[in-house]
């Protein structure tokens, strides 16, 4: 997911003259701001108010094809870029909790392997450097 976000960060400005839609979906009980979608929106030149947030399990299943088994814990993001008769759809889905734990384990492993300065590192720097 982080590599997908970095791709949008680097390439988003290329689509500034296109129609862009951003949809995100999480479990129905999520009430916090969808931070990943907000970051993606920023990369695509959109406002947070442009993000379509889906919390209705019926819509999640019927329209976004979220498996019923993962309605209680998922993250789904869709970017639709249109330019007249041409369109591009990018989707990312994360089901369950294990992908998050795996991601943290990869970050910890990268920290242990790299010789780091005593400073804060944006996670995108790890990806840019090929550490993840």
C-alpha cells in the first residue's frame, strides 16, 4: 500500500488536467479521518471533501466487492482517472489485520539493517531508498 501511495505522490501531478475520483472504504465502525485517502487525495490534487467514503456493508459488498468475511476489518482505495474516452482505474485492498503486522515487521527489520542517523525518517524515504 505504501508503494502505491508513493507512486501516486510521484505521478499524481501528471493527471492534474484529468477528472479524478477517489473512493475509500473501511469497516463500518471506523470514525476517524481516512488518513491514507487524504494523503492520496493530496497527491492527486484533490481536496479531502472530494473523497467518497463508504461505510455501508451492503454497498461495500455489492459495489466494491469486499468479501463478507472482511467487512469487519478492511481498507479499500480506488482511484479513477478519466480523460474523455480513456480511463484508468487503480485499486488497493487490504483484508484483515495480518498485512498491517507484516508491514510493521518489515519496517522494524529495515531499521535494524540500515545504518540510520538520529532523526525522524518519513516512511516514504524507506521506500525511495529500496529498504522496504
